């Protein structure tokens, strides 16, 4: 989402894709230990498959307090880093196979930036899937939020939002409108092609909606995969320096000072 102002993304900060790629042992080390403060990070393991993934195919997350979590294919995490953590996300050095990963950062209101960190983890089987249409097939996996009476186990406690993974077969059409308060709406086409509100979109394209717009998709001949996020804007100043997202330069300086003293 480079080139878009924080004001136009609020409450979202960053949405990064690690495109689907085959890695041999040791080629994808992951992210070594690093700090965070002031926001939420939502990694999504869209796919970890092939090679020896059945034996070694999990991302291994550890924090500075010794907590460990394993993310297999289809798993999702809602991490509220708030007042600060240090963590790492590494792959097994013996692992080889395909990986397709997404990372979303969401801002926190000022009142919660120095709160206690908390993490919600869901394996693929714990995330509800809503069937929107049988023929052509259209489904929505609920990473965060509710749809058609089903609710994700991962809850956004401080910023009302939805995070949905839509998959549709060839020639399928579907639409979605989140609750009105979730005025910031964005979509990313991660597989195939489609039209979104009549505009042609291909794999790798990002779509930004204006307030009042709804997600309206018609898939192309090979089907389509679309991630959709919607959230209520926070409307506060955003000052970011690397892994720290605060409201002022003074708070950023405090982050570095706390980190250097081991008090993050």
C-alpha cells in the first residue's frame, strides 16, 4: 500500500504479501528477533505446502518471554503488541516447499498503545468458512469478524474490523458490505483475475474503496482469490519509525530509550 497516506488507510498501516514461492532448505530463514510497539500485527499463512511441509512446514514464532507458537498452513494470528514485545518468526532450516504469506498491521488508539500485549492464534480448522454460493462456488474464510451467523475466534478488541478471504470459481459473482462504521475498505487480488465494481483487476492488484462503496466481484475464467479488510478509522496522529507506531515524535524517542534499556 505504498504511496497511500496514513490518513487514507486509517486504521490500517501496512499490508504485505510474501508471494507464493518454492523455497529449498535454508532459503527462507524468516524474521529474526525484533521489537514492536503501538499497533496490532496479523500474520496469515495462506499456504505452506509441498516438499517436506508435512514434517517441517510450520513457521515458529517466539517472543522475549519464551512463548512459542507454530503456524501451519492456513493459520492466522491476531497479535496486539501494544506496549511492546520482541519476537521472531522463523522457518525450520530443514523445511522446503511452497509458502504464501500475508502480514497486516493495524493501528491502536492512543489509549491502548501502552497496554499489555496479547495474542490470539487460530489453526486453519478453527477459522469458519461461509459458503456464499454452491455453483459457481464462492466461499469466505473469516479471519476477523462475522458473516452469516458465523464469527472468527480472533477478535479485534480495540478497533472494529473485518478481515475476510474470498475464493470464487470461474465466472462467479458476489458482493459484500461490512457494517457502516467500518468506513475504510480495501481489497487485494492474490490469485486469478476479476472485475471489482466493473473495473478489471488482476493478481497482485490492490483496490481502495470510497465510503459507501461495497465489494462487488465477478471472477475471471480461472477463478479468483480476494482478501478484504474493513475497519473503523481512529482519527489520531500517526508517527511511525520502523517497528514503532505512536502518536508523536516524543513517544518514538521513548520507544528507542525503553528498548535500549530492555524495558520494552
